[in-house]
């Protein structure tokens, strides 16, 4: 049963309405204050319609919006999320803390905080905790570039060299290393589709753990210090430096996780003629009410910033980034469209809900529905999946039945992936944050934690099993 149209048209997440939980116990058991961030404006309309009294808080802090059948999710089965995370991760100390947000049919079904955001200071995970979202920056950057596509600035198959003339000089690696390196001309120019889908021929320069293998091309990235740029012309300097690095493979012939989305961010700045960070603020963050998403954590918000951890050789948690001294508390010279943002669960859920609703939320249209559809289609050459086309050692490339679109991975088949749900699109961040949007099931999910590297635990698969098995309509 779907909710009345008057309610379903007002799916709202208001981060400004968050209430800080005084203790981890309160955070785990009393989310009634936290859920106001999702329902602020909608509740006003529900009250006018005489339907607010149906809203209820279920044990464990799960909020089932109005009547449970409106979300089509079984409240008791959703309790398994908390049981699973507490038993297998929080209790044994495998992660310090986390948050889970689940929305369906535009209504919040679950928002819950667990554990601690900062073990060293014994700070419980607050409902408005700020996280390093790393590569969950990529979908936001991709959406930003596609807003310029919708304004007619480029077509997907256009060469990027239209806006970056130095890219006309690109070469492609063939063999060898250093002075003995052999290159050839590209079979075609790098296109906008290539950079949006990681098929351009770039790498990460060996700069991320678990991403790719050491290759002669990676040495060139490091020698040229490709991302060591700053100042007003940093984006243009970054793009021009990339023209000096041979492509790892011919454009469109393979998939490799790379700096390509940093390129997308730089292209936003070059094409729009506005600083990338300002463009995101004006075109995405302000319209969607994403008040805590930024390239750095402001001084008045540092107390809400989570610590970041890594699993040590003895399987214990090791602090690797103290929020009080983190580089993320300072405005970076280079605004990384591939991994530079910080933000809250509430903010990212608003972004996901915009995607789920076809590019619009609360009257703010970011993209058209047809553009969103094209973005989460599989754009890999020949309709292949990542296992068939990817090179490098990035963990996501081991997933059969997963394609890649313009900023997102996309599930192509349940049998191959071995997970519930088909047609969902998703990504994650280096500190094990994840999200997915499922148009078929009308579902948005955000999971936040701070544990590096990603792939240490299969949070996405485990949460999918619990959440999809809770769908009863």
C-alpha cells in the first residue's frame, strides 16, 4: 500500500533538526528525536491531513513512518540490522561506530546510530556525526558534471580536448619503463563518457591501497606529482599535468578505478567558469539542504567529526586520523571530486532520495529523470561486467554481474551477484561508507562508519540480505 500522494510528494530530510544523543545507549534506543530530520515539513502536512497520529516509534529506535505498510517493510525484521551490527561489529570492537538509514517510498523506515564516533574521547556516535565519505564524493561530482550536460555544454561522446586543448597530445602506453617506455597515439580521443565511467585510461598512480598494481605509468604520476597542485589555477594545472602522462590503455577498451572523477570535478570548474566547490554548493548542496557536506569540516563542527580507524595486524582498531588534527579540518588547495568530501548520513540520504525521485527533491530539481536513468545504465564496452573489463586489484572488480554507469556501479543480475535486489546502483568510500538506490524497490540506503580500507567487511551484502528480506509488499 502506497501512502497518500500528499505525503509521498514531501519526502524530506532536514539535517538542521538533528538532536545530539547524550550517550551511546540513548543513541541506540531513542531515535525519535533523530527522525525529525526526515519528517520536518512532511509532518506538518500530515498533521493538517489528520494522519499524524498513525506515526509510531518501534522498539530499538526504528521509526516506521505512519502505517508500517506505507513503507512495505516489516519492522520486526528490520530489527535484525541492529542485532547484526551490535553482535558482529560493535560488540567485538571490529568497528568503533556506525549509522544506518533506510528509506522506502519516500518515507524513513530506519535511522539508527551505534557505538562511538571517537573511541579515544569516549564520544558516542551522534545522530549528526560528520564522516569522511571519500569516494562517495564521486556520484556527487558526476551529477554536477551532468548538470552541465543538460545545459548543452557537451555530449557524452565529445572529446574532452574541446575544453582541455592539451589533451590533444595524449599518448597511450605500449611497453617499457622510464626512458625505454614505448607509446602510441590513441585510437580516438578521451570522451566525457570515458571519464565519467573510468574508461579513459587513467590510473590512481599507485596512490591508493588495494587499487591497481604498480605499473610503469604509476611512476609517471608520482614523478609529475599530478595532484600536488594548488592556487586559483589548480584544476587547470591538474588537467594539463594529466596530458603529460601516457594513458594506461586505449580509451574505452578497459575499466580501471582512477583519478577520472577528479577530472570530472576539474571539468566542472573549467566549463562552468566557477570554482568547483562553489558550483557544488550552488547547484546541489544548497538546493537539497545538504548543510553539512563540504571539502573540510568547519571549526564550529569539529566536535561532530568522527575519528578514522584501520584494522591492525592483530585485528584491533588503530586510530589513523584524529578528528582534532585531521587534514579534513583545513580547506584543501585541491578540491578532489573523487574523494574529498565530508558529510552526514542525513545529507547523503537527501542526495540519494533526489536520485530515487528522478533528480528532484522538495521542489528542487537537480537533473531530469531521463538523465538519471542514463547515468545508472551499464556503460561498459560491449555490455560487459566489471570482472570482464576491469584491470587492477580494486575490490569491486571481483563482483560478477556488476556494470558501471556514469558515476555509479549498477547491479545487472541477481544470479551473478548472489545478492537480493536487481537494478540498484551504488558506490562506497575508502572508510567503508556505502549507499545504494534501488528504483525498482523505491529504496534508498546509507551506511556510515570509519574503517579503512573499504572491503574489510562486506557491509553492503550483509545489509542487503537483511533489508531486502524485510520487504513484504
